[in-house]
C-alpha cells in the first residue's frame, strides 16, 4: 500500500517517462509506478537481497530489476530519462 506522497511521486515520475531508475534497491516505488502505467526500467548493482546491505536477506524484489551499474544502464537505454 502506498501513501499520498508516494502517489504524488509516481504521478511526477510518469510525467518524465520513459525512465531508468538507477539504484532502485528492491524496486518498491518502481513497481507501483509500473502498475500505474509508467514506463520505467529498474536498475541496481545489487538487486539480490542477500548481496544488498540495505535490505533483509529474506526480502524479495517488488518487480524485475536489471543488474548493472549506472553507466552501463545509461548507455544501454540512451533514449530514456
């Protein structure tokens, strides 16, 4: 469940689509943006919760996350914001 501020963030993100979200962690916001119809690609260097020091080992990604660094993501999807 998302709150009003998260809804506003998602609405704002969708205005700038198509997007790459670099450093998305487990993709919580990105998954909700995708459900709202936003064209956003989640990217993180460590999408696996076991490798990511900011998440619990038992956590699961909220959406598909591409494993790559920011530079590779920007080069791969040059047509995105």
